[in-house]
């Protein structure tokens, strides 16, 4: 199944009446609640997804800032969004898919086969002259059921051991990797052995994913080649999903470390590396 869909392809599907569930996952560290932006203008029929509460389980402790939801909780979320088993789902945001990739990854992990990211996000939709609706969309309840296990996952011990035999990528901005700044987590730096590959570098100047060829060249520069295991982390398992998606576009299967730096940095027994090298 394709990973991306263009604004024109999505518009054609909607115009033709092809059943397509569009999920609006606007979120950022600076503005985690995207409800107002969604209500002010969204793709017709798109359902708002609350990343903090529907794509994470904050009742779980010790697993980072955005622990994965349980199968039962994610099933409830999917049904609220109107998903049925076998649906085509398109996820989008206004951040180059750096937040909506979390929904893409979770839906794939839950067993949904056809999940695509709107390449270029809301900006591409607007640039194509396509319409926006306002207000909320409340769909009829769906009947989809989450069955986790379709996507590879590593835990904190797996992340610690990963660089010995594979490539562990840090998807955060380079200054955070180097330990120069840390705006939210208790310690600055990176997991020893991890290599810096900021998720923003997966995109072109228009906020679209770079071509598969360009992404392969990009990831080769940090040691990703065929046959070498790859995993990714970020601050809390959100933009790392974008890294996993970019690697998939480039032809590589990568594991996600959901706890990411927010879990690692809170464990005082875990070592921290700083500077531009893997350490």
C-alpha cells in the first residue's frame, strides 16, 4: 500500500465518493491542542484527532511523555473517528506530517492496511485550491478493532543495546541531540551510540517528503544501508514515527522506541552522551 497521497489524489477520491476517512492531527509542542485551528478550517469530512489523549495513554507511568495507548483505548478512538475494518485512512496536519505520522504509525501497528499521509499536509491542500469546512465533524461510530503488533517496537533496554549491531537514529533537532538545549526533558544529550537524523530533514522546502532516492542518500549518510537493523527515537515517540515513515519511503523497515528521550532522560541510571558524535 502507498504511504503518501497527494492533495489532488485525495480531492479526487472525495469527489468520487470513495470511502476515505480523513484524520486531522494538528499538534505541536508549542500548541498541543489543535482544536481551534481545526474548527477554523479543515478538509471537508475530516475528523479531529487529539494526539495527547487519543494517541497516547497518560495513565501509564515511567514510559515517557507519550506512552502508547492500549489496544482497547485505541479501538475506542478508531471507532469514534468512524473507522471500519478495511477503510482507507488519510492522516494530515500542518507540520509536514510530523505529528500525523504518529497516527499513521499507530493505525499501521493496529493492523490497518491502507493508511496514507497527505503529502505536504494542509498547506498542499490549500495550495491546490481545495475547499475547507469549519466546525466539528462527528461521524457515525465505526467498528474497527485494534490488534497491535504489525510494526516493530523496541523498549528502553532494546534502545540501549541497539547501536551495537544496528543504527539507532535520533529524530530530534540537532541542538537537542548535541545537548546544547533541552526545552522539556530533565537531561540534555542523546542515547550513547545514537546518530543524529532530524525529522525535519526528511522534508523538502514545501513540507513534502523528499523522494525515495533522496531519502536513501540522506539515510546512507548516517549509516543506514540494506541489511542493517534500524530504529528511531525522538523526544516522546511522535516525530520518531515520521522518521520510521521516511525510512519506509526509502525502502527500510525501522523499529520505533516509543519511550524515546523522555523516558531515557528520566532514568538516572541511563548514561547520556553529548556533542555531535554518537558517543
